[in-house]
């Protein structure tokens, strides 16, 4: 027995080589939990007797079963770390493992019958992971950076990429077909937003991979409690948009819905951005709000400009400028840099930050046209590695914009003011009929990659053992 143990240690330590893998997930999302069925196909360049493995599963998980050719009962699950060994067998170049578990913490039902599913899945770095997600009345969803999706089958999302993957989906509400781009869970009318939606892909050249957003309306108190106390809308990932339902918000509703829809588009293009800096994302979204008001013929405030007044009958209405030009002038004179790190949680600079981000985008479009902005999105969409450094994140975006991050900067106050006036009066002509990218992958492309990976694994399974390996295994069994 001891001799066999020593021989097995020799095999494991002396002969194991780097492993390649394919992980396939089939996920069923129910009203209360997620059932995850994972198949892990491993290959090695050298023959291996026992595979000692560590997987990561969500904290609130329960293993239903784990097996290779037989059930594996000797495993440890501590928090989210699952450790186990396969059954000893003849030396082999490939192993097939099946893990089936339920995730009790994956489903949020606070807006029942709408369900929000968020699942984190294990994968091997630089190795393919295929995901199939099924849920009743599935509306929208998104996968991690590097994973392209397919929404071809009803109530199903398929995705393919490399490494671990996070899945976010919204499901559980029937689409009445009232709107082309939205499933409505709000008392507000989304018709104008639905009609103007095509402005987004015209402006950016990109669109979300799913066909419709889910819009959830919350009353004033509930919105402040669940979302935040200061905004009127929020994109929450996976195709979900929240709206604050206040009667006085109705006139600005269309702009808010399209603003949040822009965040949905940018969420796909900027998946690589792990920082909390949002001046670009918010700048484009506020610019779409501005264009929406122009399309609807609505009066609106300038940015770093003058107050705008108009009369409706005998009543005079005034829109105060969103941030004062003197604020921007002093920002430049004082060599301030807080906009490099800004997001809307910065209460002190919230209004300034929104206006500044929009100014960056509007100046760029004025100088480079809508086609120029498409080029920026093309550059940002090429980034295929996560970026968590603020400096690097800003360098990437500012290089794409060819910007020094000082819109309308000048040593001359007159030139500074003229630039702001030009930007506030410039309205671009939106192009139509342009090609739009949706990060979609065809069903046949997924099948082609998976079949190729499975063929390589089958080849490894059929590879004959070396004479030395067979001898060692024979000796091990001899002294059993």
C-alpha cells in the first residue's frame, strides 16, 4: 500500500503538466434560486492519475452532486472555495468532471414578478467557457468582458468567452409588445423614448445585445430608499432601468430614459473599465438628453452659459445655466484636477461634473462630427483586458478622443466665452443607416468553437499511455 502511494505521488509530482480546459455551464434560473450544471473538460500534456482541483462557487451555494465517472463525496467547501480530488484511475491525458449545485443568493425578487439574476461562474484563465442561461420570460442580460452573447432561442442566452464570467439577467415579466425597445413596469408613457431610441446607435455606432430594456418605476420614497436620494433614473445592469415616478418629472421623462439607455450601451463597450470614474459615460448620456430635447423642441438649460428664459402666455420660465462659466474658468486657472476622478457621488461637484463631461463630448462632436465619435467607440471597444488604474483608464479614453481634457480652454477670457457660446448653439445632424455593433455571436460560431475544443479533448482521451506510465501503474496495482 505504501509503495503504491509513493508511486502515485511520483506520478502526480513528476509527470503532471500544464492543463487546458473547456468549461460548459447550463443554468436554470427559477423564482427563488439558480441551478448550475457545470461540465469541466480537462486535458494535460502528461499522463495523470489523480487530478487535485480547486473550483470557486458562490458563498450561498449547496453542492447537489460532484462526479467524474463516479460520485465524488470526499470534498471540502469552505465559503466559496471547493477542493476535491478525482478518483484514482489509469494514467490519462484527459478528465471529465461534472458539478451540479444551487445558488441561493443569485435571485433578487424585490420587484416581483420581475426577477433579477446575478451569477458568478468559475472558469480557467485563457481557456474557453461556454454559458447557457435559461429563464422563463427572459428579457435582457449581459455577460463579462470578452464574452459575446446569443439571444437566438426564446428565454435563453448563450455566451462564449474565456475565463470566469459574471451573468446578469432580468426575467419573469411578460412582454406585451407595446414598445419596440422597452418592457414597461412604470405608469409613465415610454412612447417618445421608444420612438427616439434609434438616436443612440446613430450617435455611438453601438447597441446593446438584447432587444429590450426593462423599465421599473418606483415612487419617490421607494426610489430614494432603493436607488439614491438625488437622481431621477439609474441603469442597474442586465438591461434594468429604474425611474423615479414623480408627476413633475414627466416632462423630462424621455430624456431620462434615453440617458439611462446610453449607460446600457456604454456598459457593454466599457466592460473593461473597473474604475469608478464616469465623466465619459455621463458626458455621452447627458449629450443624448440634450439632443432629445432638441428633437422634441423643448427649451433647455445651457452648460457653462447663460440663463435661458421663455414665455408661455403671460408666464415666464427660466432655465438656469448648468454651472456657471466662471466656475469652469476658475477650474482652469486653479489647475484643478478633480474631474479626472469624478463620478456623480461627488455631491460637491455633481452639477459641475455632469456639465463638464457633456462639454467634453459636445466639443468633440462639434470638431469631429458624429463619425468621429463612432471612431472613439471603435477604439474603446477594442480593449480586451480589465483596467482598474484611473490614470490608465483616462489615458485610454482621452487618447481615443485626442483630447487634453480642457474643453474651451484658453488664456483669453473672450475666446473662452466664444467657445462656450459656439458649443451651446451647435446641434449636429444625426446620420442614419449606419452599421451598428451589438456584441452578438452566432449560434453556429459557438458550436464551432465548442466542437473544436471537444475534439481536442477526445483526442487526448484516446492518446495511448507511454510504456513507463503503464509500468508504473501496473506496479502500483501489484502492491495494492
